[in-house]
C-alpha cells in the first residue's frame, strides 16, 4: 500500500465551517431586555405597603417625590414603616387633641422627622433641604372624616405638600 504524502494528508483534514444559528439566542435576549425594561423603576422611590392596606386605583402617570411615608390601614398608622399608633389598642392613650382635629402620636412623629431633616441639612452641605412632602399610603376604606384629620395633622406638623400613593393601571 502506498502512503500519501504529508502535504496531501493535511489538505484532506481541513475543518469544515460550522453554521451557528443565533436566532433563538437573540429571541431570549429580546425577551430578557423587555422584562428588564418593564421592571425598571425610573423614580428610584420604593414604597412598602403593608398587607392590610388596599390601595385605590388610578390612571395617573405622574411619579411621587421622595418624602416622609405615612401609611394608614384600618388597624394602624405607620411613619416610614414604623408603627406609630395601633388603632385597635388605644386604651389609656390620648389619640386626638382637644379640638379632635389632630392625631397626637402622628403629629409628634412628623415633627421629629422634620427636625431631623433640618438638623441634617444644617450639618451637611450635600443633604437635601426639608421639602415638606408627605407620601400618603391610605387604605381605600378609610372614611373622609378621618382623612381630614390625617391631612390636618400633616399640615400642622409642617408638611404642606401631599402625595397620595395609589395602585396604577398596567398598560
């Protein structure tokens, strides 16, 4: 048997070019991109809503601003995720002032927050000044009479701008 020269052997063993179909990979990348864009929060504000609060629906498209978060459920009032008043357990506590227009524990906590913001603004040049914005996360079953007391309490504490957090419609 005759052997072929080495040069001819190398020519015979040239690797074949493989075709790679990347269509399915591009489909996955597009789906991933759409998912990430849909879940992106451009405002940077995150709200924690307690389970017992049922938010009303809205078609508004404006975003909320950073501020103190007041959460009101049918059983409790929270300020920045800290429980201030348990409505079901108010024995021995004075909840409303003499005029019955201000919620005392909420007022005291909001004044503390305002003073803290002002102290930080004085001590640091880069800190934001007190904006007077309060983000209200209120259960939709709360009565208007109580909501008026809530707004009056916020205004008396120095928070003149109200932002109601609602459940938006997905488009």
